């Protein structure tokens, strides 16, 4: 696969045709996988196992989103994902219950990544959380693994061993632009829509001129940080939809293996963004699916505690996490099929509170919120 293929790689038949021309990945069957907005993704059933794997996953990038051809996406994003995946495999222990896919082959000419498959019996963490209400014990285990993973990435990514990787990931302008546009860029239009805006809160949330000014300032501050911060290596899209979980019964206990996938928005930046995004997702799960609230809270608490055991979280990071948590609730609650208009509006109201209180650095308020556990002197806040 050294030259550009004549096959149409945007469908399964074309991808199978390409694989038939390889030595290692000739396939009996290729199927398109659902989900993901940035790539054409497939599972291939190989004629002969590769490194013990009977199936592989293939991600093919075009210069546009599969679901919106007018939304342009430079294909170079795969260079960053491959680099990050290969780097993460040096950072994680082979025995770890949390993993990243192994890159078997990267064809830069055809912009496709052939990687290990998490398996057909796996599911997204988001689906596990809201559909099955996992036990408190299992939820705590999952949250602990996620906190250890992210804490290790943020800590060890700043060591000399990963200096070159950090410098390379800092150049991902695409990831910075996308992360800015999809959250901070839609924040104010969602709250104060114009005639051209299709997604907004109904009925509108009443805001004073002073609050609107602060919200604009918070959005601008976060956008500037996304575009310029190089504090840590970030996964870039750390949320339960990018975590694939496979459960196995061992001596009567459910033991999870978790794969963190979809690294094409990896970059450098401030840790508060990743902490805030995960807190927002757990908040949404508990808010929109009350039956899952206990599981979501257990995951969140374990995530926070295990992360804090690895690296210190200062008050400035908690402030940023609050602002990003709020921005995520406002921007994404009405854009994802979470719930009805009333519940969506309530989530956005909470989002505005987190934005304004974080921007004002109201530590007393933050300590009493779901973010209170992040403060280094807090382990069991109310």
C-alpha cells in the first residue's frame, strides 16, 4: 500500500478490494462500523490472523466528515493520532486493564490506520453507564482506571522521555481549532440565538447584561487557552463515548478492560479541559438518566480520587474545569439526544452556573459543587 489506491475507500467493498492487494490483511468480510463523525471506519475479518488477531479495525480519513461533506477535515489529523497511539503504548504497562489500540499498519498515502479490534462484545462506556446501571463496585473500578490513565498521561507526558512527542502534538492546529469551535464557538449563540441559529435553549435562559459579558469573556479566555496552552499532552477528546469497555467474569466479579480510542484531536493544552469534560459527561449521565446517577457519581468520585493520587490539581485547574464543564453542558446538551427540552434547559442552566462561578473563581461555591472533590484538601465533600 505504498501508492494511492484506485478503490473507493468510503465504502466496504472498496476497502475490501484494497485489503485484497495486501500480504497481511486479506479479508473474508469488511463491514462499516456505526458511530464516529470524522472517519470511515470498518471491521475486517481476516483470512489469516495477524499477530494473533482474527479481526482488525480500519480508520480511513477523507478531507471531509462522512456525515457532512461540506465540513472539511485535513487528512493530516491521522499523523497525530498514530503518533499518540504508538506513544501511549510505551507509557502503559502491557498488563494494564486500560489500553489504547495497537497500530498494526499506517498507510499515509491512502490515509488509513489498521489497528487492533476491541471486539464485538465490547461497548462504549457511555452506553454501559446509561443503559445497564453498572454496580457501584464496577463503576468505582472503571472510574479508578480512567483517573489513573489520565493522571499518568498528564504527569508523564511532561517528562524528558516524551518531550519530542509533546513538541509534535503542540503543532496540531486542526485539533485546537476544532476544540475551540465545537464548544466555545457555539456557547453564546446557544444561549442568545439569532435568526440563523438552529440549536438553542428553549425557552431562553434569562441573563443580565453583566452575566452575558462574563460568559463572553469566559468563552474568549477558554478559546485562547485551547489555541495557545502547551501545559500537558492531552488526549483531546476524553469522554465516555471514546472509551470501549469489555467485561469478563472472573471468580464471580465483573472485570473491565477499557480501550481509549479516537485520538485525532490529541494536542497539548491545559489539564482542566479534560477534567471538566469528564465531569460534564458524568453530570449529564446522572441528570438525564436518574437510574444511572449512583453509578455516575461512583465513577466520578473514583476518577477524581485516583487522578489526584498521581498528580496535584491546583485551584486554577479547578476553575478552568468548572468553566469547561459549564460550556460543555450548554453547548452539547441540546446537540446530543440526551433528553427532552425541559431536562435539556435545566442542564444548560447548571452549565451557566458552572461557567459564571468558575469565571468568578468563587471557590466557596465550587467546593460545594460536584467539583469540590478536586481540591487537594478535599476527599469527601458534601
